[in-house]
C-alpha cells in the first residue's frame, strides 16, 4: 500500500485524526498520528484503535507489520513541537 492510501484509511476511521507521518518500507509501516480520540487511553488501547483500522490490510497481507505507532492527543503533539 502507498503512504497516502494508509493515511486516508486511518483518517477516515479515527475521529478528527491527523496522520502526520506514514513510513512505508515494503509491507512494514511506521505511523505518527494525532487525534483527540486518544485522550485518556492507555498506550495499548491507542495501538488497538489504530490497528483495528488496518485489519483488512493485515488480512489480505498488503500490510505485514506496523513497526511503530506514535500516537498523540493534540495537546501532547503541541507540547512536542
């Protein structure tokens, strides 16, 4: 899958999501995502939310693995900048 396809897919399924970065290396990807939907979630719950948006791509093997997910609320993202 192309980075833009992955970005569009995630942004369409997580409320008010802004995918800042998609790094594609073959069938492995890395993600940086900002969304208020992450507020109050544990790191594991954040990962589960993101991975659920890609379940069809795991099933058809267009994505084999997500190497990293860096997830932030808008406030956390602002503090990083």
